[in-house]
């Protein structure tokens, strides 16, 4: 009989202890010993929405790809427009050339410029090299491919 009373007492203590530890439990929001890579910072009182730190989760994890500027409404598209305008301005500064189409794909810029009159292959290569040097000075972040075409 003593065995059963002791066993029942031990079981009740175990259940009470388990119940209290379940109430305390582990709370990641209160844990300050581990890094908080994907955490939320609460906004000040009066706002009802918690947003991730920074713009999104990609700013918190260095292993995510940088996707800034991939959508048409982003600041990178504005920057590309400025870069195209800078390329046109650079071509316009060269007295014998006029700007044509300019395409940006990733880090490559493809530029078409027009020159009045006829060009030999050697002249065309010289003009393309000169224009490419000017564009690289103006826009060093791009790999620039130049095509000079005769304008009739």
C-alpha cells in the first residue's frame, strides 16, 4: 500500500511540474541568447501592423539574392532611365554621331549610334572603339556593346 501512495504522489508531482513547465514554455520572442535573423520589430503604439525589419526578409539574410530593382515600379527602373539618358547625352557630345536605340539587360548595355555618310570597316571599328571608351567613362557599371550604323 505504501508503494502505491508513494507512486501516486510521485506521479502527481510530475504532473504538477509538467503543467508548470508547459505554462512557462519556450518563447522565441523572449529569447535573447540566439540571433534573431527573421524577426519582427513591433511598431510604436497606435499602429496595428508589424512589418519586417527593413523592406523585406532579404535584407536580413545575406544568403538571399538581391532582388531590389527587378520590378518595373522600383527605383532601379528610374536609375536605368537616367543611365539611358546619360548614354544619349554622351553620344550627343560626339559631333559626328547621333544616338539610336539603347537597351539595358542586367549589367550589359547595348548602344546603337548613327553616323552620317558611308564608313569603311576600319573607320567603323575606330568610331565604335572611341564611343565605347567614352561610354565606359560615363557609365562604368555596365558592360557596353556598341554598334555604329551609317545614317543615309
